[in-house]
């Protein structure tokens, strides 16, 4: 919002006339300066004074000890996967955890927690989260869609209204950690969640990126957004930091002029016979160009903590698709230890 010489009566719209009295002023929409302003009718009829819903949000959030935003500069970097696995890990550490999905147009959290098809229930205390375990509750617009393939085509005010409703009406109970999975970018949803959570106390934001420059450019914008709105950056996670896959899990093909033919069975049998020790080796590959230092160097330049790298692990992708924790077995041997190391840093953080 711009300052255009208003009288201190709340926010002044960017397209307001000079000497705007402010949207919360008693003379909003009625003063001489309001004549001809495109916002005149809205300002004249809008309720004045503090938003009463903010009191309800503060009361609801008083039972939540730690509130963490998970952000990304762009889509497709694994932000929701990280949010889901962070929540699984905190729950397995015996914390009471809530996971709030505010990605209104692309709610993927229900699938990643194995909760597709579940419905929200309402009681006299408010909306009840959908529980994965007794200490891990989830809330998402995905539970409200009649069909998971339905598109959510909403303008900003309606999105903001739902976010506010999630914060004031969901009965989380006593929660140690509330993880908020936000959509990529720095749009209406981010401004709203920050505005509402700051009044109730927010620990900060975790920003997820991939190593390549096209992602890091957008992450710098996300960091600057956090600095401008006063949200501490708890750290940056470099996801998809190279491919790590057990040799025994790899597939092999034989290329020819007619196309490719599957050679996996032949290759694995050949390896078992000629070099069986290779079956215990993990193959590594740099998928993205990290020659310029990746997220770690960017964090040094921007003055924010670097939390660590999570390799691209096909088993982690499979766990996310199946809606389960990557920590419950030994299948995610590449990604699970990296995630645990990052989460330990976060839990120790003040």
C-alpha cells in the first residue's frame, strides 16, 4: 500500500486520490478527497476498525507453540514433499503436529499423507483436522472438493477468506508444531498467512529450492519477501541435489535403430555373475548444474542459514506418491538421512 498523504486512517490503496483519509477512517469514502476515487463506494460501505477475526485467530493459535512456513520461489521443487516428510518426522519424534495446506489451487498434501477421499468434520469446537496418526492432523481444501480433479478457480479475496477460516476455525488442540505448506511465489496467500500468523507469533520460514540458477533466482525473491514482511528465514533446503540410486534398483536399456529394449534382467544377472560387489554400490549423478555453488553459495551471499541438501531419491518419490513416511523403513536410504539431519537442525533452532 502506498502513502499518498492520507490522514493515518489505515491503509491507503495504490490507486487512491491524493490526501486519501485511509480505508479505516470514519470519513473513508465520504471526504472531499474521495470524490471520483475508484474505491469510494467500497470505502464508504466497508466496516471500520480492527478485523474481529484477528482476535479469533490469536485465541486459536495460542495453543500452537511453533508455527513454520514452508515456501518456494517456484513450483516443482519438492516443497510439499518436504512439508509432508517434515510433518511425519516431527510426529515420529512424539511432537503433536498440524499440517496446514494453503496451496488453494494445487492441494497435494492429502495425497502425500495418504488421506485422499477423506472429509472434514465439524464439531462445536470448529473444524476437526483429518488425522494420519493421533499426533498428526492435516487440513487442506483438498478435503472439500467433491472431485479431486476439480479446478479451484478463485480470486484473491476468496482465497484469503479460506486461509483466515482455516486459522480461526480449525480445532488443532494443543500443538507443538504447525507446518504451513504455501503455494510457490509471493502472492495473496503469502501476504495473508504472514499477516495473520505474525499477530499470533511465527517462528519463521523454510525455503525449498533446487540447485539450478533458474530456481535460485526465484528463491532470492522469496528471501527478500521474508525480509520485507519481517518473517525470519530459518534456512534454505536444496532439494533434488543430485540423483542417488542403488545400483540394484536401476533399470537398463539397449538402444538400437529400432528403439530401446529392456535389458534390466540381463544386466543385473551379468553383474551378479561378474561383479556382485556392484550391487551394494549407490550410483550418483548431478542432474542439475551446480557448478556455481548452488543454494549453499546463495545462502552465504544472502546472509541466511543453509540447512542442507536432499538428493533426488526415487524411493522418496514413491513414498510421497503412496502417502507414507520415508522414515519407517530402510528404502529411502539416500534421502531419509539427509532429511533427518535437516530436521534436527530445525528442532534445535530457537
